[in-house]
C-alpha cells in the first residue's frame, strides 16, 4: 500500500497528467477516480487484516478517512507543482474513487467462500 501511495504522488509530480487526446472537460476526475479506487481496496484489505471482524463498520470508516487524508495530502502537494492545480472537486473525485474501491473489495470478500 505504501508503494501505491508513492505511485500516486509520483503521478502528481507529472507536469502534464494526460495526453492531448484525453484532455476534455472532466477527464481528470475520471483519472482521479481510477487512481484512488485501488487505494480504497488496499486500505480496506489492510484494515480487514488488522482488525477483528466485529469492527466492520469502523474498518469502512477508517478506509474512507485514510483515503481522504491521502487525497488531501496529494492535493496539497499538487498546489506546489507549477503546471498542476489543487481542487476540492479533485478531492471529491478521490473520495468517490476510495468508496468505489472499498465497495468492490467488499463485494470480492463477500463472494469468497
């Protein structure tokens, strides 16, 4: 998971995040969602292995809070990159990505016998 967070920050360091044919209004929100969905899965997996199953709701909440903390730090970091911008909308897309990853990992675990 630490490597994946480092990968997120490495992507945030890129001066041009997308090739020209993918630069349409709102495309970056899809990139944020796709970037943070695996983080949501990794976080829930880590919390699931570290906690007792009786703390199921807490694990979900911790996943969301930790994902938003990474997203906030990432947006703050991007505010210092000359060709990048920090945005609350990007943070919201990060949060939706974390929720999607959490949900998909939960489905996978529920289907595993």
